[in-house]
């Protein structure tokens, strides 16, 4: 009976550990750092130097073409806004477009629109916002309606195909990074979801492992009926 | 491969017992060894863990990533070549195992299924971890590396808490499997002296004494024929009342020439390692993007887990299939079965495995080595931008890589010949050797081609 119980405990811990490996992988990708997307043959990767947090954050955008070569000398801009604001924004665009041309229900290509199309999109005002590679989101956490999209023009990074910028988050939750750049007259636009964690997920991971390890050692100490000498 | 009574006149580099040197003997017998190296290693490991989990999320800026994947990972096969599994004696995971065991250890015998399927489990884990590195991100994601280390730590704690000795290191650790294979190729050999051990009835080396621990990896120097599971912890040297233990230098690959009981799973692992070297090279090539695009068009999916899994499986199957085919051809000459030839001659690939592994990682060490300094300085607020991380130029690195592959090829070729010679006689020697010589040429050409293509950085 004791042996069965012992095997049961060992099995539970083993399963918990092996289950935790893919879970951590998903967590690592879902926090907004190191997210990749392919659009129009371009491979775009958004990386945060540290996981997105309240306050100042540095991020990098790396762009490579279909051949894997870095895209240099592109003017890369980012529009940052809370996810709910983005949803409202998209609804506005949809309602305006359906009201003006009656093409409701059509799938408009949003990721490969031309530069002229983009400039005409209501609410974006890409050329009128002050250009800076550092921006701050000044919003009250409870009042997301006051939040306006923030536009950032990225600076060239220290690697080929890399562009860098700073963003200061004033609230936690889901944000959207709309990254856009123009190459050969064609505007490429892609959206990345970014989660600004309230409680640092890394401490959660550490605490999880610490909890498992402490439990294992507690069980072992409890089960240690008598000390078996390791030396003969 | 047994050793006779030590000849005090032999040169230390020519098979003489290194323990005849009083400095080496004193150091290994000292109660400070291996702790004096193990504790600092554990301290560095804790710094690495802190950096990986709580430091910068970009691998490019992370000191833990630089220390682990740019310094430690390239150095480890070189250590295996010169010092066998010495790393395992000072490994921080081993120290954690010992500490947990000391305080809460239940010291149960290793589970039977681990003893029976241990190497297959190691093979599977090695394949799984390499696959997960690419699909979920381990090397390029500091947090991913940290989680891998934490997972290993938990495994070690479970093992130390419930099982005796270093069960995890012997039967589960994926690096232990790799190092076991490489240590066979290594230049250090620890053995008992047969004439002395023949009269011994106490087996202090295996069981331990008041002054020494039992062999942590369940080895018995009296009957040991392989260095695969000797970590050079020196417990047997400290414990043997008859001074029977010899530590000698031998030519690389020598142990592989006389494997008495070749194991299919170990031969399989050596072929798998070759496949993993291929896949590591291929995915770091600048043409990888184009290859992936082609694969996406063929499979009709952009899911990286699927496209990479296809690449990964292909890369592993190629050397396994080539070794199987060669074993089948050789069986026409030597009348041994395919499985027998596979198990016997799989060991011959180890030299080329090791050369490919070192050559691949040499690129990271020499082309990105200064990143260790830069990321270390960043810890103290000294930022360095736009500086090259290279220690050597690409041309020089490539020549070193080709040199290593050439040495690996010679080692594998000669090992195949010696295995053939020690198992067959007359015309069968050359008839068996010839197909394996062709195999080594093919694997070498594949490696050379991969090393001629431009490679992407790790940091």
C-alpha cells in the first residue's frame, strides 16, 4: 500500500513537470516578446528587451525579406493602442466603408494596402502625428475611452534589418502594436498583440517551480522513515 | 580493455598512470575535490539562472544566454574529448542532487524501467529537447533556457529526494547520454588494475567507505571496460584500500576499437547525434528561410511545428538510414546480421559526431565570443553598441571547422577499420570496412557542404 502511494506521488510530480514544459513555452510566446509574423513575403519579428511592463519599455522590430535577407533603410512606424480601442477603431472603419461604398461583407485586404489607401484611413492620420521614437500612453486604467493611438517612428537598430523604439505603458492589459513600413511603394502592415502583465509572469514561473520542488522535498522528508547511510 | 599493473617508467602521456604524479594524486585524493570546483560552478549556475529568468528577454543582451550557449555549450564537447565526463563531476545539477539526497534522500534503488530503458529514454529526451528548442524556443529565448534549466533542476531534485546515488545523471540526463558517448572517444581512462582487483573482496569503489562515497554512477572499476559512465569524481581513488585505480591518457577513439558488448541504443544515439548536428547546421544557414518557404508550399501549411518536424525527422532519418544500409551491405561480406553491424559500427560515427558538434559550436564561440564580455559588462551598466562580437574572422573559423571535420573523418575511418579488424579476420576485414569507409566519406562530405554555407548568429 505504501509502495503504491509512493509510486502515485512520483507519477503525479513527473506528469506535472512534463506538462509544465510546453505550458511555459506558450507563456513565453504569448507575452509579446519575440512574436513573429509573415506578411507580403516579409518576416517581421517584434521583440521586447524585457517582458512588457508598466513604465518604460524598449522594443525591437526585425524585418527580413522572403529570402531571409534583412530589410534595411525602411521607414518603420508603429501605432500602439489598447486592444479595445483597436476594436472600436476597426468598427468605425468598417461602418464608414460600408456606408460610403456599400461593400459591406467584403474582405478588404488590410495587410497589403497601398500607402495612399492608408493615409486616407480615418483616424490613423499617419502624417500628422508628431514623430518620435519614444512615446508615453497617458491614460487612466479605468477610462480606456480617453486613450488615443500613439504613433512611433522607429530608429535603425544596431543590427541590419533591426529597428528600435521605446514605449511607456501606463496601464496593464492587452495592447496592439500596428507595425507598418513601405517598400517599393507598397505599404505593409501587421498587428501584434502585446500583453502588459500586472504580476510579472516570470515570478509566477519561479514560484511554480519553487512550489513543486518544495513539495517534492517535503514528501521525501515525510517518507524518509529511517536514514539509510550513503557511506558503507 | 583492461589495464595491467602500472609501469612507473611509462610516460604520463603514453599510458602511464597519472596518479603516479604526486600533484595530481594529492589533488584527486583531497577532501576538497571535486567540491572546490563544484561550489563555484553552482554559484555561476545561480547567476545564469537569475539572468535567464529575470534578466533581459532578448538573447542578444542576456549574460546567461551568452554564458550558456556561446561559452559552455561549445566548450563541453571539447572537455569530453580531453577529460572524459569530468564535467559531470562538477555539474551544478549533480551538486543539487547530492545536497537534496543528504537532507531528505530516501535512497531507494533506481527504478527497474530506468535501468532497462535508460538509454532509450535519454535518446528520446535528447531528440525531444532539440525539437522543442526549435519549436518553442530555448536557445534564442532566455526564459525558455531558464525553464529548461528549472525543469532539469526539478528532475534532479526528484531523483535526489527519492533515489540513491545519481540516478538522474545515469539514466535520465540527456547531456549524460551525449557525454557518455563522447567520453568513450575521450583521452582519459580510469580503470582498476586487474591483478590487484582480482584479490579484492570489499568493493570499496562501488560501495563506498567511511572516507568516500559509493560510485555515483553505479560503476565498478574492477570490471569497467568503458569510460561512458565514469565522471572522474575520484571517490574510488579515495576509497580503494589497495591503490588499484589507474588514471591514464589514451589516444582518442581507442575505447571504441574494442567494444565487447555493443548496444543498439548507443549506436542509434551516435547516428541521431549526427542528424542533430545536420539539423542544427541547416536551421542556422541563411538559406533556411528559403527552404522553409519551399516546405510550406509543398505541405500547404505555414505551421512551423509541422514544417520543422518534417525537417527534423528527415535530418535524423538520413544518418540512421545510411548506417542501416551500410550495415546491410556489410552483412553480405561478413555474414553478421544488419542489427549486429549497426550496433558494432555505429560507434565509429562518434568521432565524426564530436568533430561536427565542436565545429558547429566553434562558430558560435569564435564568431560571437565577445558577447560574453559585452553582456557581462552590461550587468554593471557599461553598454557597448555596434561592436563586433567576433574573436576570429569567418575565414579562419571556417578553416578550423574543416580541420576538425578532417580529424573527425580520420578518427571515424580508423575506428571503423579497427572495429572491423577486431571482429573479423582475413578478407572479411576489408570487405566489412569498405562500405563503412564509404559511409564516413558521405557523412564527411555532407558536413563539409554545410560548413561552407553562411551561418546565422545565435546572439
